[in-house]
C-alpha cells in the first residue's frame, strides 16, 4: 500500500494548526469533504451538525464503517511545534478559550483520509465503505447527533464499526482489547449555593468557596472508600469557579466533575455517592438551599466485540508490521460505541501508538513500558505531540488492514 506521506503530513499539520471545538468543525469538515470527493467518494456534509459521511460502493459485499472524530479541546498548546495552534474560540458558555488538538483527533481525521484514498486506489475488494467523520466527541454528543440525524437510515447499516485512538505508546504498537475497553463518562456541574458578603465579615455569610473546597476533598473518598479496589473508577474535579474579588465572598461556587466507570452498577453507586456528598456538605455549612447538580453529558463504555477484535488482531498479525498488545481497560472514554449499538453491529476500536519509540529502548516488561508512558505527555496535555509522519503511516495502514479483513 503506497500513500503520499508528504501530502498527508501537510494535511495533518494544517488541521493541527487550525483546531476547532466540538460543533464548530466547519473548516475541518470542509477539508474532509474536499479530500473525499477528490478520490471518488459520494459525500454528504452537515450530518448531525458538522459531521461528514463518505460512501464508496464497489459491488456486492458488506458495509464497513470507519470512524474518525474531528473536534479539539480548550487547551493552550505548549508543544513548541512549528505548526502549533494559536487559535481561540468561543465556548458554549460564551468565553474565549485557546484551542488545541490535545487528544489527537487531527491524527484520527488525517489517518482516515489517508485510508480513504488508499482504499479507493485498491481495486482488489468488493463491498461498501461508510466513512464517518464525527463532530463533538469530547462533548459526548457527536455520535448520538449523527445517529439521530438518520445516519443509518440514510446511509445503510454497517456489518462492523472500526476505529482507532492515538495514544502515548510507541509507534508500531497497536492496543486491542475485547470486552469493556473504554470507560463510560459522566460530566457533572455542581453549584454550591451560599450567601455572599464582605470578606472581612465571613460570619455574616455562608461561604460557598469553603463548601466547594470541602466537597473536592470529600469526593476523593468515592474511589478510596465507596467502591471496591477491583472496580475501575475515576472521579476528577477539573474545574472550580467562584468569585471575582479577594475581598468578596461570592454567592456560589461551581465545580466541574469528570467521572469514569466501567460497570453500570458501579456507575450508579458513584453518581449516588457524589450527589449525597454534595448535599451533605451544603447541609453541614447551613447553605440556604441544596446544591444544583446537572449532568452535562453522559455516554456509555465502549464494549469491543470479541470476534471482531480477534479478526482485526489476526489481520494485524498477518501484516507483520505491528506489535499487537492488550492494553488493559482504558479509563478514557469514547462515544464510538454509540454508533455500534445504534447499528446493532460489532465494534473493534483499538489504540494506535503515536510516541517516539526511542524512550522505550530497553523497556522489555509491561511495568517498564508503563513507567515510560507515565513520563510522557498524555492525551489532553498541552504538550501532547504524536510523532507525525510514522504515526500517520501506521494509522492509515491499520485502518486499511482492518477494513480489508471484512471487505471481500
């Protein structure tokens, strides 16, 4: 399989330099549509908002869905790359924020464009390619929006859903795990209501900053004391906003939570614990009213189909270019599983190595490799920077290899 790596890298660098937040991927969608049309795909834009669908039919055979996400994050880039982003955007709250492809969705989009061209140039298969370029994965609503916009009624139901996520593991490594592979995600906004006043007279107030700070500490016990050590749970308070002046006690404090779980029973228990703790802190402080608890987004775990994973493992092994490993359960989340569930199709979603292999030289055990990974900038870091050329080449080949294992 020959790809124009120079042209592909140029597309990647352009996408990286011009990231767009979820539901704002207009420029990215335009580039995707243009590239797909140029290699012969029937293209539909505006699916689920800013989503793009490309279809290529070539005789009778199965429909294979390949998916990539397009959105970026409100992160200020610190990679120092010559094609670093300096972009800003207005978020859903009306705030101006920096924007960066800190999760590698520019890699995903570019790899799928490369695979689209390679598969269009390959006359040796029969079937139907359904390429889905999805908006707003980070917000957890993009896959659902495309499904609700008639994705499968309009473009057909696939026999399988395939995709990949770049990770800080070495280029040349693919991580394939059957069963629950990526965690469920719940994003909450908790508002602790107080009574504001002068910073010099706290006795005349009910301080929501103290309430919120106490809640942050209490929430750390959800994982350590509320659930079993064998359960996969992460509770992160990623934002805390209260007040604008040092001598004014505000009326409210707002906390942003990210919760990851792998089991529905555990998820329900964790959410109940978070709500109980928030209400208890408010009661303990004598708050004028109970906290407001809002679920901002929620999506289920990615459950990889065992047979589909075995099929892609076999195809990857036969290609003799990757080390294929089981990465264990990933506490990061993905909404690609919504596509598979809605289609009633098996899902195979794997990790794509995007890190420079050099730091891994001499690491021979899982523990040693894990120690190297822990020292590298991870997804969502302002310093996350996959090794562009080799990662793109590997990612294109992985998508083509997986797709060809279903096409006839």
